[in-house]
């Protein structure tokens, strides 16, 4: 988290998702978060946090990930 502007929306969305689906896949988390805009991060850690909150194992960070939030390659 950086500026915190998106945090309330992310938290409320994550809570609603986990209430509806206690063990979502990464793709389901990303789809659920589509309407929340964060200008500071690449969403990867937010997705990991939601998966961890659901009790699932979370893969280590991919520091050099060249794909954006929706799996599209980032332009350089």
C-alpha cells in the first residue's frame, strides 16, 4: 500500500468476495477487483493478501513480472 486512497474499496470488495466465495482463485480475485482503481501499485500484493486472507498458500513475489493487472503485457 502506498497512498491509501483505494484501500477502503479494496477492503470492502475483498470482504464481499470472501463472504461469497471463501476460497477464490487468483483469477476470481482479479475479476472481483476490476472496478477498484489503484494508481500506486500493480495489484499483485493486494491479490496475494486476499488469497492469504482466504487461508490459501501464496506463491512468492515475481519481482520482474512484465504483465499488468489483467495479464496483459505492459508497454515499455
